[in-house]
């Protein structure tokens, strides 16, 4: 029986890419890595460029879209993105552009995809909930704060990849200039550890099989800060969570069926 499974190729401000697969459908969400690096990381998952079905893009920032156009041209991949992301990314030369409305579901092969808009300093940013019709994987990689709509979209998930970008104190004491600190910590920036935990507390987590912390800042956060913040309020989740690294991927995670 085919099941929804996922893996990351890397997560953080130096590049993001996530694989979501079901049956013969293999969707790449974002690609912030150069082609050769992407192929090297795909190979570690027993995948090659030809195995990809399509690329879906959350927003035009380089750590998410920097590698998309070259990879899409090389393997003639359809690229799904919002009109704002397409324009915000400079309307790159893509072999097959598929524009979507960030409130409307669409499907790529066996993978159903529900996009949802997020507050982030890009032109028309969104994030996704992927499903095989039974299991649901939510992804939230870049958002300055959590809206009620986002909480509804991320309720009762079976798996979640969630941004734990920074610790507010480390950000304030860290190396970023004041403008960049304000941007990262602002309403259109990135989720801090406490905001991520508050989101977890606000949703029904009964079915959650996998919790992955992602987009962890290397300058304004540490794995210890992430784990400590979650453990202080959600010890069970802290014990079971995995932290997605930047310099390497996270291997396949499969979702178990209900019942
Ligand atoms: Zn990002
Ligand atoms: Zn971003």
C-alpha cells in the first residue's frame, strides 16, 4: 500500500528543500540549493532528478527558490507557485509554470496539496498541507506570526515540519544589525521558539506521528534552546521531536495509516 512519506534535503537560511512522496509521485517543495548539491542530497534518498514529478514553491526568497529554475529547466519539471511568488522571483524562465491560488487545493499525481497564505516579507508567500487522502503532513517554514487561519490549517495533522527560527534573547544579543533583528523578529519575519510552541499548544496533536523542527537559525538559536523551550511546556513532544539540520538532509519518514 502506498503511503505518504517525506524527507528533507536541508533546512535553514542557507537552503531549504523537502521531498513529499506517495506512490510514484515525488514532489519537491522549495529548492534553495544548487543543482549539483540538490542531486547529491537526492541520491542519499535513492532519488534522482528524473524521479521528481514537480516542484512547489512557498515564496521567492533565495533559500527557497534559489535553485528552482535551473533544476526545473534541467529536468523539465512543472513549477507550482503563486502569481506573486512568480513575479517576486523576477518571473524566472521556467519550462512549465503552474500558478495556483493560495486558498485553493490542487493535486500533483497522488499527492493532494492545500496551500495556505502566511505573513512573511515576500510577495505572496504560502505554506502547504500535503495529503494522500488519509494522512496529512503540514509544513510551516517561514512566517512572522501565526494567524487563526494557519492554526485551522495545521489542526489535527499526522506530521508537521515547523519553523523554530530563533530564540528572542539570542537574536537580541546576536550578530545581526538592528534592522535585520527587527525584520527577523517582526510580524513578517520568522517564528521564534516560543511562537512555535504556542502554535503546537493551540492545535490538536493527538494524531501527530512526526514533529520536525526546521529553519533553525545557526546564529540566533541552538538545538538546546529549541529542545528546552518545547520541553518546558510539552515534554512528550520534546522527547519525540527531530531537529532538521542545514548541512545534511533528514532521511525518509513514513506515515502510518489510521486505524
Ligand atoms: Zn526561509
Ligand atoms: Zn523567507
